[in-house]
């Protein structure tokens, strides 16, 4: 435990305190950090929104949220009674500059009570169109002046395209220093994602294999069974490429492809990740057609239930051109990765929900076994499961027991649940703690966000200008459109079946 953190009074101001993100992720994360002794001795969690609530109303509401969504289950009376008095509510319309004075007064009152200045963390869990006005109003109210103790956390999406991301970076840069800005990509807070860095950079055996000499290709799949649900309003203006590939999947790719940083410091790690994005081959209109596939789900049946197609979802545009599936082949043009394809795919209403990175190694240079012996043999694979299974499997060939020589693929497995008794923290717990500690390693720097947008812009532009003629083009409960199969098949590969609770 960090003694400095314990002694540093901290105030979280959560814009969007009455929203879904706070209910499902932020409030439970703060409570779990408290239960595990990570919160400072003096802290406050001030929720805000237009809804008129008293402190007590908000406490009751948060109790219900934590009971419903926390990994630690229902709150225990004694622990909750000591946590709840730290929760406050301040009704405010973020567009009304006057109301920000109330935050200032509240923070001052808390500092007076604690007899110490506080670190103040403004968390923007609101629609992205409010990010600029909140930053500007915080500045107008004089709430951003102390760069040493003020931080701002920006939720995704960070921009809608390259131009808007640059504009937002410019605006934030006028008010805050980069060291105060925490751009969230919650994938980076996941235990299994952080473990990729431990796996790569704390094991000497990996590095000699981790390059174009040994690796044939890489697949990164983040698939969801759910449809668009109640996110339609946001999603229809976004689509799978913006919502998932521009941020989460490209960040996973960066962790797989980055060079070893000199140290595990925020700047070193982020420098090496941005190097990957800068090395990625840019698209032309022709390569977009060859290397990027989009899809939209049709109606169908999922686990015995009939589900509507995307264009039939309540409130949907019956002619929507928005993709709910995207698969893209990327290349990283540097010495380590030249010629190794990275296939990324993501989509909604797919057969299974899973986030998996598979690294397929090259075939043996010469096979000494007969075709019958090697019938079930396959190339080595490293399968890194991020969710729901949390594991790393190295698939190797072994002799099947018996008098004859038959080869079989077996897994060498590191499985979180089997290895550790303690439960992994939620990504938001890790990330909120890092904001309190002032550690930006797992957050996106301005240049990272802009490089990622720059990379996907030709695909976005092409898809916006060319209306898809075949939407909807995949049925619910499938693995996406046929074109996605063709994308890998034309290179001689297939999409790997995603692991489910240890089964392949
Ligand atoms: P949400 O449920 O719609 O909540 C929106 C929040 O904004 C509410 O608390 C609402 O409070 C507040 N709000 C709206 N207009 C306001 C105004 N004029 N002044 C003050 N407050 C206002 O949205 P959400 O799902 O929590 O998402 C919030 C942000 O997190 C979005 O940027 C989203 O992309 C991102 N995000 C969400 C999730 C998730 O799981 N939900 C995951 C990743 C990222 P009142 O109605 O009380 O005004």
C-alpha cells in the first residue's frame, strides 16, 4: 500500500453521477478500492447531474447500484456505514457556468474539514459533446489552476474522427498539462491485458520467438453476443470500427507488437506503443477494399430467443449504413513485424462473447512424421484469453498415449482462477487507483489517440462514402459476414474458434 496515497486527501467529482457508467462501474470500483484499503484516509465522491437529489437520495441510489453491480456482492452494513458518509451529490447542469462555483465551495469546505489541500479528480462520465464545455467551465471557475493536484479523466469516445480528436486535444491542452489528462481505454485496465506485458517482458524465453522469424500471423478478436441494446442513439453514429477497433483492439495490438520499453514508466511504455501506431501501414482506397470488411447483423435466434436485426431494433433507421461488425488486416512496417499480418475483428450478435489474442507460430521447417501420425498436428499457438476466460495457453504437439506414434495438440495453461485464489480487480478499480496515484501508464496520450485515428480514417471515409449494398450481411449467432472468412482465407488462414471455459 502506498503510504503517500493514504495520506493524500482526494475528491472525485463525477460528472454523470446519475448515469449508467457510474452505477455499473465507477461507484462499485470506488467502494471495492475502499474495502481493500486503497482509498485515502480522507476522500469524497461527489456525484453530479441535472437530476435533483439530496446527498442522502444519492447515497441510497449508490447503495442500490453497488448491491447490484459490485463484484464484492451486497454491501455489509458496518463497512457501508463508514463508506457512505463520503458520498455527496451536487445537482448541476454542466452547461451552466455558475453551478461550477458550488463545486469550488464544496471542495473548499472539505479541505477545511480535513485541514489539508486535496487532490481533485474530475471524471467526465457524460456524453462526449459535453467534454469541451465541462473543461472550459472548470477553467472559468478557477478549478483547474493547481496543475499539481488537479486531474481530469475523459471517457471514451475521444473524438469522432481525427479532426475532432485533435480539436479536443488542443482544447484540453490549453487548460491542462498532459500529465493531468487521463484518457480512459478501460481495456488497458484489465488484469489479463496488463499481464501480456509481464508475459512478454519478464520472461526471457519469449523475446527470441517474438518476431517475424517465428510468428506467422496474429489474430485479435473481441466478439459480443449482445446486440446494440439501448446504445443505439450513440452507436448508429459510431459503428464497430470507431467503437472498438480505433481504441481497444488497436491498443491490444500495440501491447503485442511494441518493442521492450527501457522501463515500466508511463512515458517509456507510451512511447513504445505510439511507435507501433506510427509504423502501421496506412490504407489507400484500394487496400481498404482488400483489407477491411464490414457487416451488419440480421435477425435470428440467439440461445433460443428470437432477436431483431440491427435495422429492426427499436428506434433504428431502417436504412442504416452503420457497421456492427468490422474485420481489418493490418501490417506493422518495422524490422520485427515486416510481412506478419495482424487480423483484428469485432462485432455484435456473434456466436460467442470473448476477447482473445491468438499468436500463430510458423510451421516446423521439416516434418519427420508420416502424414497419418501428424494428422491432428497443428502449428504452435499462443492463446491469450482476456475475457470471459482469463488464461494464457501455449498449444504444443505431444505424443498421444499408445503403442503407435500419434501426435496431438495439448495446452500448457496458465489460468488465473486455477492459480490465484484472490479475485482479479475490475479494470475500473485499477484505473481509478492509477489516477489517484498519478500513474498514466495505462492511459492514452494525446499522440496515441491521434495516430490511431489517423490509421483508421481512410477506412471510415471509404465506408461513409460507399453505402453498403448488402447490409444486413450476417445472421445473429453467426461469426460475421462471409467476406470476413474470405479476408483470412485468401491468405491461407481461418479465424480461430474462441475458447469457452477451457474448451476449444
Ligand atoms: P448515461 O447513462 O446516458 O448518463 C449520462 C449522464 O450525463 C447522466 O448522469 C446525466 O445526468 C448526465 N447529463 C446529461 N446531460 C447533462 C447536463 N446537461 N448536465 C449535467 N449532467 C448531464 O451515459 P453513460 O452510459 O453513463 O455514459 C457516460 C459516458 O461514459 C459516455 O461518454 C459513454 O460513451 C462512456 N462510457 C460508458 C460506458 C458504460 O458502460 N455505460 C462504458 C464505456 C464508456 P442527468 O440525467 O441527471 O442530468
